[in-house]
């Protein structure tokens, strides 16, 4: 969790969900490079969980295997972890609970697409990937969700604004578009 140094008010927050073969720190600091524009100058709190079994390390692999042997799915675990972050934010007095955004990359977008439908805490979402929950050959396989794929992936079925970005964003203009989207929809003015 990254918090602005200034401690004068409640801050809007953005939950960032990383993709496969990434860490949460890489996603915030290198993929989207949001620390300076959103935390230092922008007055946002950024929080990003490290998902299990996203190829981060062997320890997470073993923990995940143990959970799976007890009937969990990888996608279910990640959505649960996302919901725990939302719950955690509800207890923080530094957070303005009416201004929480969600940014998902790759597999993190798939978690976001599901998670945003299970909580009313999110006020704006940015995503770059959709899944059909079938035939991907990895953690996104959740066949029971396949009949609902059109609704899950259709941002028009959500009551919040959604920005769909190109996959694997790595340019200044895309980053600028994300920042502008969150500033607009989380109602924050930067001087």
C-alpha cells in the first residue's frame, strides 16, 4: 500500500490487480508507473495484493496447491483476495470510501471483471483483458462461468464507469488516459 506523505484528509484509493508473471510492485511502479502521478502528486492511496500462483515464487505455488486440493479454484481464491482488500479498505480511516477505483491488468483484469460485480465499493474500473472462462489452459478456466461470459465482459452492464485499455499498456499516453479517467470519475482536482 502506498500512501501520500501529507496526512490532512481522506484519500481516494485505487486497487491495482497485477497479471501473470508479475508482482504487485512491478505492476504499480513499472508497468503503469503510477507512483509519482497518483501518490506523490495526485493524493491517491494505491493498494495492490500479491495474488497466489501468478508465477511469483515457489512458496505461493505450494500454498495454492494446498488450497486447490481442498476444493478452491485459483480464480475463486483471487476474487476472494480482492474482496479481502475491499474489506480492509473499509476499516481504514484514511480512505474516502465513496472514491475507490479498480485497475486490472491481464489476469488481474479477469479478477476485476468478476470482483466488481460482487461489491458496491468500487466507483470506477480500468481493465485491459476479458476471459471466456474456458479453454485458456490455466487459472481462468472456470467452466461454470462460461454461460455468463457476455454479461461479465460487457462493461455496459455495470453501474460504474469502465475504461477498456489496450492490452499490455506501455506508453505515456495510455498512462495519461488512465490517470485522467480516475481523476474524473473519482472526483479529484489536482492543482
